[in-house]
C-alpha cells in the first residue's frame, strides 16, 4: 500500500513539473494592478494619478526598449477628445538572456510631477474622464503583444 501511494505521489509530482513553458517567443504582457489616487507635489499642489503595474515576459529576452500606450475614450456618452494614441514609454532594458521577466510601472498625473506622464482633464468637462489604456510591446523579431485595461475613471 505504501509503495502504491509513493508511486502515485511521484507520478503526480512529475506530471505537475511537465506544465506548459512559462515564457513564449512572442512577448507576453500582463496587468498586475491599476491604481487611481491623489498626489501632492513639492509646492503643495494636489492632483490625481493613475499607476499601472505591468509584467512583461519573453523567451528570447529581446524585447524592445519602448512600450506604446494608447488612451482610449470609454465614457458614456462618448468623448472622443479623451483619446490619445501612440504615447511611447521607456521601459527597463531586458538583459538579453533567455526567459526574462521585467516589471514595468507606468505612471500618469494631471499635474506636473517628475516621473509621471502628464494627462489633462476631460475634454468634455464636467464629465469625468473614463478611459481604457492599451499597452503594446514588441521584440526585435517584430513579435508583439497587446493588452487593454477595463475602463478606468480618472477623476479629472
């Protein structure tokens, strides 16, 4: 009986270790979290921020140095003036070795703060800016991945 249980345990452990490979040739981007909050600069000015924590994995480790970000209007009624396309955001360098993972923090604010991209208020004031953010990553072989957030109420 003990031998059968041991065999079952060993077989289960081997099968668990044979899962799908974690990294793929096409870079993979995932959203870990989205946070909207308040911020105060060194002069006492207050504003709103939105921060995205992203994870990028790549089998070859050849991801390019920039992530492209599109801000897409998701308000109801629609406010097309809130759409911004093609914002380029510098990402950390991948080491260039196989099976790499990099965490990226993308930060925007509606006031001028170092380290944050600047987003203005809603183009349809007094309507709150509600947008989806699309992140596009590519590698040197032109493989790319895209992910889009759920609607985010920016509060400005």
